[in-house]
């Protein structure tokens, strides 16, 4: 009897193409519908409540889905080019050996207290992602991997430190202008009002997330075969866990440049407007100045920059393909139909469970609309009047949107941040999904509890 062929984990790009086929199927199964839209005083295009009407079906032929890839790459162009610039800049920094040496030195000093390192770093990225979109930190994935590998963990722990820490800061929406600012503007609430309860929400989400990552780290340290990436070929960002480089004097100027660059990026995000263009420019200068202070030959700098940018090219392509999924759903006119059906269902839910139900609905909507500001512009003009009718405070409705828009991103194959991180780490999406899905369910339970509390206290 012939042995069954060993199952091979599908490439992340193959999974995204399969998701494109599913999106095409949805356009054949879900009736077409549309809301009327207007441009409000702030210049944002929003939906007119009560304007939903059916439209002629426009199903997308599965044979034409690859035609949406170019549009997806074009729409994601700013992210893709920013990633390539960042990858090039970081390529020069990594070639100096500063991060590798710092990680190994740090790991030696933290021996026995690795859990504390994970906790502190996750808190840092949670705080960083309160005002800043997580996409800006995709280029830091190799650095997270280096730190994790130096402490004896796998790359999943490395990207978890950055991505899952950032997920908590982003998804609670305390100071995110693109998501919370847009939703509160539509709800006619002062921007960033209700911040106190949002900041409180960070605490339980962060506690369960940190514990989840630490427990996984301890499990794979005790038995490496339990790692989701065991026997999976991985790109370790040029780091060899069998080598133990040290942080030397020549690395100090490079470290100063890197810290100053990251500090400036945070300053721009808090006090100005951080765009993909400005973040890309900061990474370019960081790479150039790091090479200069390290006295790296010009030809080597160019080579390392090219290799770093090349390493991000695959990530950029994956993000562009993921954007194509939204293009397919939009072409099929099914997104408004889903939103309208969910808004109507909310009237039949008990009072205390209405906010959690809205949270679950936003999770579902996020399958179709991954853009945070786009989801707010489409969904909130519908859900805010519904919240008023059922007696839910508008602040609670916005919080339900934040949770749903945020946490769903980390289990979806067409979310730019998730696919960017797993592609940088060369982790198959199926392996990431197996790892993170239990945490996602925990997030849902915590979110439901926090929304029930918000309902009980009349959060406003």
C-alpha cells in the first residue's frame, strides 16, 4: 500500500488567491445592494441611513479575479513602496550586526527572566500602536525574530511581541485618528472622547495576550517539536542562533541613529501626521546614517539596501493580492447588503447583549471591509441610528466598532498587517492561524465582557 503523500502547508499567496475565489463566489450568492452616499462637512464620504436599495447583480467571474490584482497592487502602492524603503534601510542596519549583538547581549543578561523581556516589549508596542497604525511596524518583524531567537524561542514569538502587542494598542482605539477619529466624527462625538475607558480596556486585553505568548514560549522551549514552525524552513533575518555575537563599541553610533530615528517617527505620529511617505523617508535616512557612522563602504551599503528592499518585495506583492479581495467584493456590490442585514438583526437582541452583538457583526463585516476608516464610513452611519433606537450610547457603539475592526485583522488572510508580518517572517499563514485562533477567541470573550460593562455603566 502506497504511503499517503505528506501534506504540504500551502504558501500564504496560495491562500490569498483561494480567498479571492471565495470572494468571487460570495458575489454570486449574496444579492447586490447599495446605500446612497454623500460627502459630509469634513469632506468624508458617508452612507445615508435608510437609503439601502437593491441593485442589479454584478457577480464577478472567477476567471477574471486575477484582473483585480493590478488594482490591488496599485491601491496598496504606498504601503508596498514604504515597506521596500524600510526594508532597504533596515538591511543596512542589520548588516552592521548591531541588532544581532544587542539581542544576544540582552538575552544573556535576561537569562531566566525571558518572560519579563516579552512583557516589557509587548507593553512598548502596545503603547506605540495606540496612535500609530500597526502597518508602520511591519519592517520591525526581522528585529522581533532576532530578539526571540536569541532568547531560544521561535519566529512566531518574535512577531507576536510586535504584532500582538500592537494589536491591543490599535484595537482599543484610544487615540487612533483614522479609526476612532472617523467613527466618532460620524457619531458626532468629540474626537478621542471616552478615552479613559478605552485605556482601561487595554489592561485586560494586554494581560491575556502577554500570558498567551509567554505560555507558548515556555512550551516550545521545553519541547521545540511543539513549535508551529518546527521543520518549516524559515528566514531568520540573517541571524544564526548558534552564533553569539556581542554588542561592541562600534555598534554604539548605529544604536544612537536607530533610537533617534524611531523616536523621531513617534514624535511625527504624535504631533504631526505620519504618512507612509514620511515613515519611508525616516527609514531611508536611518539606513544611510547607520552605514556612514559604521564606516560601511558605499558599494556594500548599496548591496545591503538592495537585498533588504528585495526581501520586502514578496511581502508587498502579498499585500497587493490581499487588497484585490476587497476590490472583488466591491465590484460585486455585496458589502452594503451584508451591513444592512446585520443592522436589521440588531433589533431582536436583548439590551445587555446588543453591544456584544454589534461587536460580532463588525467582526463579520471586517471579512468584507478590511480598511478601518472605510469600515467606519460605511457601517457607522447605519449603526449609530440603530444604537440610538435601541438605547445604546454612541460611545459604546464606537467601541464595539473598534474591537470588531481591530481584532479580526489578525486571523484574516487578506489583512495587510497580518500578511505583512507573516510574510516577513516566512511563516505560512495556516501555521499562524493555528497559533493565534485560540487567542482570538479569548479576545472575543474579553471584548464581550467589556462591552457588557460599557452598557451597564452607560459609557459615554
